[in-house]
C-alpha cells in the first residue's frame, strides 16, 4: 500500500510506504515497511525490512566515501539494508552503508551512522540466538563493535572475512 511519495523506484509486492514517507531512486523488496516521515534515498532494502518513523536511509552528498568493509561493492552512494533489519525511529544513515541481516535497534551504537560504515547484529544477540544455519560456532566470536579513534563515534561491524557469502547449506530466503 503506497500512501507516501515514490519516485524512480522499484517496489515488490507487499511493500508499505506510509503517509509522509519518501522513497527515491531505490529498490525495496517484499513485505518491507517505510513508516511515516521516513526517507529512503538511493538504497536497496531486502525483504521484511522496517524503516522507523522519521528515519533517513541514504543521507548526505558524500557518495564517494566507500564502505570500509566492502569498498569494491559499496562506493557509488547506494546504501544496502539486509533482510528483516529494523531501522529505529529517527536514525540517520549515510551513503554506502551496509546494514546487516536481522539488525535491530539495540545494534545501533549511534543515532547517526556515517557514510561508509557497517552495522551488523551484536555479539550478544547472535550468542543468545545460537548460530545461524550452516555457520560454525567460531563465526560468532568475530563479531565486534568498532569505535573510530578520530572522533569517538562507533558503529557495529560484523564478521571479518565473511564477505556476505552464505555458508554451504544455508537457505537463500
């Protein structure tokens, strides 16, 4: 159901864009929701993503700040949000940001996520939930929260070396 503004974008079936929300130059997959007053600009949202009221996904003009984790893939200003992620109310997310699968409000170290950052599920949440299908237990140990020494800001980062690839036997839903 589209009650907001959608410009130059592709929306899959089941996507909801609430009143006052804006979706621009983006791709939003199945059953995702963009709440009132939220803005999604130059982003790809996987299925079942929820963007909270007043949140901004794809903020700023610094399109050339490459993602630190995936510089070869995220370097043109497109922000990517993994399936079933929840973007909290009022959070501002820059360009070339990678938001991992299943991220929740508690996984955001700050209300402002700078361009080129990555946010992944926290170590504690992954530990409580157990391992993902096909993922070895030691993969959980590689999760961490990074603090930028230059300005003290933080962002949650995920498994090093995982490269976004699925482990063998993991489903592709």
